[in-house]
């Protein structure tokens, strides 16, 4: 099992969520995060200058069986990308075990 965490633009969340649902990934967690990125310049929008020092993003956390890692990562890459600085990052880490609280079951079957 792997845990996939994606930090994406808030504006792309709906597109990513729908794309994940289309490939059968219907359970995941998400939350709003603020971070500091590599881009240090300010931007001007409608004549108002604003800082990009603190960037609002959304973090998505998904645990999948090993056979779904590539599909999940590709889906996020394809749906979250704008081709511009600040599109985000994806991190993949190992999960040693999972348990279903209701039944006490453990292992990859708990993800279904």
C-alpha cells in the first residue's frame, strides 16, 4: 500500500476530484494548507499588488493498493497541471498496514 499526498492549486480541486472519481478512487481526505513556494515575486491583479510568499493550496491524501499508484499519480498530474509555476507537488510514501475500525479487518482489503 502507498499513501499519495498531492498539494495542488485550490482552483484545480474540483477537476482533480472528478478525475479521481472517474478512475474509481472515491475515498480520500483533503484539507486547506498554506505554504511557502519557490516563487518570490509579487503579482499584480486588477491593479492591486499581492504577495505570493504565502500560497493557499489544497492537500489531498489517498491510500491505495500498489497496483493503483501509477493510475492515481497520472490522474492527478493530468488534471492538476496548468503548466505554470505553483501547480504543486505529489509525494508517495509506503504504508505498512491499514485497519478497518468497524470490523478490525486489516490489510489491503480495508481500502475497498
